[in-house]
C-alpha cells in the first residue's frame, strides 16, 4: 500500500531523514520506533505531504505521490493523526468529527455515510457520544486523543498515520488507546504507528523499523524485535519491557 524508496527529508541545510526505505502492506500495523529527534514524526509529516521530499520516491497504492498536495493525499486515503492531540479546542466534539469528514467527495448518500461513521467512531470511543456537545478543550487528555483518532477515521482512510498516540497518557488510558488501534486495524484500516512506547507498539504491530539519527538501523518482525538484545537494552528497559 505504501512504499518509500531512498527518501531524504531536510530542514533547510539540516538532513533529518537520510535515505530511508519502508513498505507497508495492505492490512498491516507497522511501527516506527526510535528516540526523540530520530526523525519519526518527520517521516509521517512527509508521508502526509506536510513536508516536501528532498530526494527519493513515495508511492501509495502503486502511484507516485511524492509531489502531490496534502489535500490530494487525504482524498486518496491517507489520514494523519499528529502528535499532541491537535483537536480544535473551540469546537464541539461533533464539529471536530464533521471536520474530519470534510475532504470526502459530495454525493447523494454522503449524509447517511457520515451519520453511520459517526455512530461507528462513537461505538469505538463511547466517551465521544457522552460528551458530543462539549467543547474539545473541556475533555481530558485521553478523551482528546480518542477524538483526534476518531476525527482521522472520519475521512475513511485506507492508511492511518498515528504519531505518538500514547504520549502523556496514564497507563490505563494507554491500554485503551492501543486496544482501539487494534480494533481499527481489524475493521480494515492499515496503520503506520510512530510510538515511543516500544513494547506496546510491538505487541500490536506485525513489523517494526528502528530509526536512529535519520536512518533505519533495524527492521524485523515484532516478535524478533521484542527478543533482540539491542532492542531490549536501548528501547525495552533491558528486560523486554
């Protein structure tokens, strides 16, 4: 579904990502792991079109998307849930969700589809139903994260890019968010997940890439990465957790 070949991303003269290649197959959860500043979020921003490539090729569903706009990528089926729960604080929960559907092409059954999708995301995240008329800023951090993910789903993406969904959440909420990510994937959405909680990410992903200073240094199945001594020492607390 997604293929990056020798992708280079720069911030001015500074090389942030140095010739990485990655593929994500239809139906997978794939995770990108690494320390702060390794280039993980930069990679997702480039995939969604928020950053331009300095080199390399990016393909989605077999089509070169390296030069097309972020809006075009959304219409093709890529949705990006950025780091930091970027909800619209002055809008209600419902209005945030409706904005997520705003890129979908208009047709006679669109209203019914949007209503069905609203029902679906509120079933996945029941708090959004309970607080549907509340302004987003009044929600807890965990609820805002759920709203951000739900808003991404309202675009009906083929590929969902999730950037640090567990950041700043209490452990019980982290469990809930990761359980939701599994359900989203089981319903047919492919997921590329950037996450600092390496153990949790590898528990739900089929494969993982480890990024260090803009280059991939490891790529393997999640099971192999969980057992890898380098992973244990650097990212899993020395004990596989």
